C-alpha cells in the first residue's frame, strides 16, 4: 500500500494529477470520538489540511457546538497510508 504523499513534496516537485491526497479530522466531545476522512487525486497538502478544517467546522455546527472552545492541529507528524 503506497503512502499518502505527492511528487510536490520533493524539492522542485509539483503535484501530479495521479498523486493521492487525503484529509481527516477527529473531534473528541463528551468522551466520544467522531471522525471523517476522504481524499482525491491531484490535491496539495495545503488543500487537504484546509478541507479537513472546514469539514470539521461543518460537523461542529451539525452537533450544535458552535459556542464551544476547541483546539486545531492541521498537521500530524504521522505518515498515513492510502489504500
């Protein structure tokens, strides 16, 4: 299974249409973990980080947690696998 990443992550590289890109979020609330993820080809790391952030905000709104304080981590030091 190839690791998520793109040719754009190498010095002088550019994201190719065939590069795999993923986003994910996890919300911890009331002792529960809620998560979602998806991906697409040809997207940049920045696009996926912002997509994860926006999707998590949508979920918080659906849960009625628009007044709750929250912390955000846009990048984790883990290499995820895409299958």
